[in-house]
C-alpha cells in the first residue's frame, strides 16, 4: 500500500512547489535548506519540524549535496520513488541550464577584453563569500571547546600535512561517535531551532504516518537489493559507454566525479579544496583562478554549489574535444560530470530512507554529525586560504619540512588590483551587508572597468 492519499498533496501540486523551490534556491546549502523549511514546514505544513530536521541530519551524514538530498527525501516521502526523482531533478534543472550557458560564454569570451574583466572581478569577490561561509558554519558548529579543537586539527591536517580529505572527515566522525559511546558530552548533537506544536500537529506527512506507515517507508531487503542493482546500473552506464568508446577525457571526467561523489561529506564548500586541487594540479583541466570563476557561477545560479563540477567538466572536454565540436564536447562533459555527481544522491535516499526512522533517537550518530560539522569549519578555512593564495599571488612555491608541506607565496607577485577588489567585496559582505548578488555584480563591473582603464581590451 502506498502513502495514504489523505495527506491531500497531489503529484502535480508537489511538482509546482519543487519548481518554485528550485528557481529560488540561491545562496548555498544554508539558504536552500532555510528556503525548504520556510515553504514545506511553515507555509505548506507538509512535514513537521522534527521529521524535517531528522531528515536533514541523515542527509548531512551522507556524501553529496545535503540540500539536494533533502529535497529527494521529502519528495520520496510524499510520492515514493517517482516523487523523489521529480523533486531532485527539478532542484538541479535551472542551475544545469544556466551554468551550462555561463560555461559556454566563459569558454568563448573569457579571455576577451571586458568579459575577462568581469570574470576577474568575480573571482576576487568569491573569496569574501567563502570567508562568510567559514563564519556562518562556525557559529552553528563550534559551541564547545572540542568543536574548536576538531576544526583546528582539520585545518592543520589539510593545510600543513596535506592529509586526504576523506580521512579527515572519517576521523572527525569516529571521534564524535566514540566520545558519545563513552558518554562524554563533547559533541552533543543539537537541533536547528524549534517549531510550534501547531505546525508539528498539522504536518500532513506526519499525520498520514501516524495513521499508518506506508509500504515504501518500511524496510524491505528485496526492494533494497532491486534499488541497489538498478541504481548502480543507471549511475555507471555513462562511464561504461565512454570506456568502451575510448574517450579518455570523458572517462576521466566520469571516473573523477564518481569518486568525488562518495567522498563529498560536509557539503560543497568542504570538498571544493579537494576538487580544485585534483582538477588543477592533477588533471590540469583548468587554472587555479578559473576555479574561482566556476564557484562564482555556481554561487549566482540556482541549485547546489557542487554544481561547479559542470563548469569543470565543460572546460575539460572543451579543451580536449577529440573529434567533437568543442562546444558540444563541453556540454556533454558538463552534463556527464553532473550525472556522475548527482545520481548517487538519489540512490542514497532510496536505499537508506526506509531505515532512517529507526535512527531518529540515535545519539551516537548525532554526535558523529556534530563532530563532522566542526571539522568542516576547518576544511572551509583551508579552502579560503587556498583561494586567497591563488587569487592574490601569481607565484606560489611548495616547500617541504619533514611531514609538513607549506605553500609560500612570492610577495613580489602580489596582484594588487585583485587584492583591492577582494577587500572591497569583504567590506560589502561583512560591513555594508549588501548581499551576494550586489557584491558579485559590483565586483564584476569594477573588474571590467579596471581592464578597460588599464588597456587590457
């Protein structure tokens, strides 16, 4: 038996709501989650506060974009697998289209006059947004001394010792889990705010579940095995196709994003340093400052920030198209990167969703989540420093001192105009509170003006 129709939410109504959420989903995961909370919990009262937050905690424990997974999860609760697919697809569709257009514009005109100036200003301003993310996540995550210690250790592990990102996140999760098992109150999982009893009682999903738990929410091993088999086939089909066709660049894009999709714990900001280092230093798909351009595009288009993989995939295929037209190759490379990144998010929800209810009171998992969130603060701080070095300096040398690895800038290579634009963006964000769009637009226009005045046209 499926979900009781007494909740009164048709698939058409849900689809229009998910389209609305998708078109308004700017500002990164924090803004997107807040938007879904406002629309789904407070405005429409489809889901209660406790169930919404439990679903969010589950999604934050998973690899991949938690806001996208939360949309898939709630869509799945409402209308089973079909509802989850519709919710998740609509959530990324506007960004897929707009980011594809922006990637093509950059590939065609990024090195031409005032257009290059626009991107110059954009990448200088993005650093302010990353710093804001450090502060925003830090205020939420660092509530105890243990949280500050974990954040500092995570930063040191990445910046000083170049340890693998998945190892840092796994160590933080283990610390939270073990301390809670020893009944040490170092990483107490907290809530995300409260809701009135009226909202909780009127939530239509919760009311329907109180009457009867629908079949698709109940654990079922045979269904689990079927979903796992079908999901793996769908996920890896493009990778197998490019492998058989011997399209080396596309194979590298597919394999890299498939790998990244299972290590992206902690949200987009947390994994960007890993992705940037691999795309720039290992694959040489793009330059360090181009990662900032891609992040700026992802910040200013709707959808998850991890959609920057589309920009990376586009440039990788555009610059090595083989026998294809460069723009066609770039489009396919971007879509392939998105496919390999986002399909697993559907799979995690459809596989784990039926088992989530039994985890609602698990304090050890809550402590692991809290420790991961604290580590993410250090990871984002490392990302901010990495971006700053590659934005404001043209020359950076890597020095090794035993187990310590340091990136040391050449101060004579300081890019003064980029530094000025970055400082102005920080002033706009932190002091004037002008907002993301005004700041990025203003920095882009100033960058274009600088290029015109400096004769770079």
